[in-house]
């Protein structure tokens, strides 16, 4: 067989084979594969778009949350400051009140003490007078001289005066 | 005297052996189509010889390898089309990558994304059919069906039909026929212009036919010639050099197998685009 001489048999079979392969693959392979590829490319594109959209959404959400967090933090600090100030104020008030109360109590106690001292002195004075009188009675019962009386009386008066002084 | 005779006799033997050796690597015999499948050392198989209405439609060596290429295509791409979802691995990815390459770089790059879609099946078939036939010539016992003018001629004819049909579909028959006579050219030149345009239309597929045939034949001729050197020079010293060179050419042929399939499909796509938008 010659190298440059086309054989009619080969022409025939090439035509038949190529036409059959073309027809079969066109219907059952190329178009389905083409469709599947395009569907997959579309799906990938959509997935990437979705991911990008979700990422940007997440980013804005994160920013919002961070802003809210910062806001909450300053708010918290403000509340804490206010509470601290209020506490300080309250502490001052309570201390002041306690101090004045204590002073009042002390003053009242002083007054009471003076009163009771006065009463005690009064009582002692009365008691002393009573005792002097009783002593005088006893001396008198023994019938002392007039000098004795005088001396005794003076003595008693001196004692009283010393006690009260 | 005896020594001289021996030399002569030896020389004669050599010449005889050389002649026999040349027969052993007959380049044309190897490249030409035949009714025999040579699968040494398994033996040779006589292929059936048929006639169909007086036409010789025998199954030949190239027919067998063309069918092998066609069967491979069906075996690879039909299951690929049925596959849905899941993780794609191995061979699937290889052929999908090739198919996507054909789609994007050959069809869409030349014809356009929207317009090119209907041409994807034809050009993909063309590309893979040629590629598989080219590669089958590189396996042991294989034969390159594309190194035959009948095969490349029929493929070019299909390209021709696709190119002309795309022109008619895109422009309508009247406008497409009018493109044979470009506007603005004096009517006097019509007898010159129209034949030139017609020749241009025929020359394109003719060039496709010859290019593929010549490229696929040339590589084999070079390899066989290099190996033939061993038998012609009749020396073991030639063998390493010849084998090394033929391995180099073989590697080149793998590249050429892809390049020629690419060129055939790409040029068809380019010509389709040209006829879709005449002048």
C-alpha cells in the first residue's frame, strides 16, 4: 500500500467512526460534562460570593459589637465612678452624724455627771448636817459646858465647810 | 590469496545481510497501512477484507487503531458524564483538565464564550480523537492512524463542513455567499476574486490535512531512520547513539502528539470564527 495513496476503505471507516463518536459523545458526554462543569463553576462562584457576603456581614457585626462593648465599658466605668462618689458622700455623712451623736452623748453624760455630783454633794451636806445634829444631841445629852457647846458647834461648822469646799 | 577471498566472501555476506536488514526496517512498509496486524512476538493477525458495493472497505491496521482511539474516548468520557458530585480524583481530573483546556483555550478563546458553546462538542471530539490516535502510535505495536492521508483528509473534511456551516448559520446563506466577493472591490475583478476566495476556503482544510499527516509521519520516519542506521552501518557502536537519538525524537513525538491535536482543533476554531465574521 502506498504512503500517499488514500484508501477508500480507510476514508469510509474514518468517516463512520468519527461521525459515530461525535454523535454519541455530543449527546451523552460533551453536553452533560459541559453542563456539569458550568453548574459546578456557578456553584463555586455562588459559594465564594456567599462567603464574601457573610464575611463582610460578620465584619460589620463584629464592629457593631465592639462599639457596643466599648460603650458598655464606659457606661460601667461611669456607674462605678458615680457609686464611688455616692459611697464617699455617704461615708462622710455617716461619720459626721456619728461624730455629732458621740459629742451629744458625751455632753449629755457630762451634764448628768454634774447633776449627780451636785445631788451627791447635797446629800452629803444633808447627811453631814444630820450627823452634826446627832453628835450635838449626844454631846448635849452628856450636858457639856457652854464652852464645850460652842467649841463643838464651831468644830462641826468647820468640818462641813471643809467637806463642801 | 585465501585471505583476499575470505574478505570478498565476507563482504558479500555483509552486503546480503545489509540488504536483509534494510528490509527489516523498511520505513514505508512500517508507515503504510496494511491488512496485517503485526504483534510480534505474539504473531501476526490477518485482518478481514470486505467489499461493500464494489468499494474496498477492509479492516486495516489503521482502522483497528482508530477504533481503539474511539473506544478509549467512549470508555473515558461516557462514565465522566454520568459522574455527579463527590470528590474528583485521578484520571477524572486529568481528562476534565484537558476538556476544560479545550473549552477555554481552544473554543472560548477563539470564538467567544457565548458563541463558542455550540462548537465545544465538535472541537472536543476532534481534539481528543486526534490526540488519542497520535498517542496510540507511540505505544508498542501501535500505529498512528493520523499518519495517513485518508484519515487526516476525512477529519479535515469534517472541519471544512463545520467551518462552512458556521458561516452559513451565523450570517445566513445569502450574506455568506456574498462574502466571496468583498465589498468595495470593482465588479471587473469578480472573475479573479471569487476563485481566490474559493481556493482560500479549500486551502484551509487542505493545510490541516497535510500538516497533521506530515507531522505524524515525519517523527516516525526519523525514529525508523535512526534505528535503521544500526542495520545499515552494521556496527554495535552506532546502536547507543541511534537509540539515544530515537529516544529524544520519541519524547519530541509525545509533545508533537499534543501540539498537533491542539493545532488542528485551534485552527478549526480560528477558521470558524473567521467565517462567522467575514471581512
